[in-house]
C-alpha cells in the first residue's frame, strides 16, 4: 500500500509540474486480473487511494477513450454495448429488406456498411486484439441476421 501512495504522489507531482489538473470526480482505478470480476473483487482489490481530499473509487468497468474495460481485459462489457447498438440498426435493415425492392441487396449492403460496419471499425482495436473468434462471431451473427 505504501508503494501505491508513493506512485500516486508522483503522479500528482508530475501533474502539478506540467500544469495538469486531475479531475477527481472522473478519476477511478481498476485492477486487471486473470480471474476477472468475481464476488470478492471489491474486497480483494479495494484500496484507500486519495487525491487531495477525494477518495478514488474502484471501478471494475471504467471507460477509457470510449472503450469499456473489464478486469480480465476480454472486453465483454464493451461488446455488450456494441451489440445493444446493433439491434436497432439490424431491425431497420430487416424492415427495409422486407420491401423486396429490385435493388434491396445494394441498399442492404450500403446500410450495413454505414450503420453496422462503422461500429466494427470503431472498435477495431478490440476485434484485432484477443481471440480472432470474437470478430468472426460478431460479423457472422450480424451477416446472418441481415442477408
């Protein structure tokens, strides 16, 4: 615990030196583990970290640069968010597909590229890291629902 206080103090000094202000309301910490999020996560990894007069909370799923992290770094929480965003867009494409227009395949492809593929492009780091079956599962699932 002494080491953590030392490192936090170093970060605070660095920020003061270079003119940065730490937003205590947005600051949190997480612990990455092989076990991931378990029932005893807060009890086991909870620490009393303070910046100024503010207690820094433990957040098992912090958001960093738009990516929802989790203790095991398998991106399950982030992929749940991506899936929930896809549902309404897939339903829109299904509805348009049901009209049976002559160029419906072209329209579906354009809609897929603009609405759904953009979600994949946005989280390309997640899909490229980790196992390749994450990407394959997501794209096959979406493709089967649309085409």
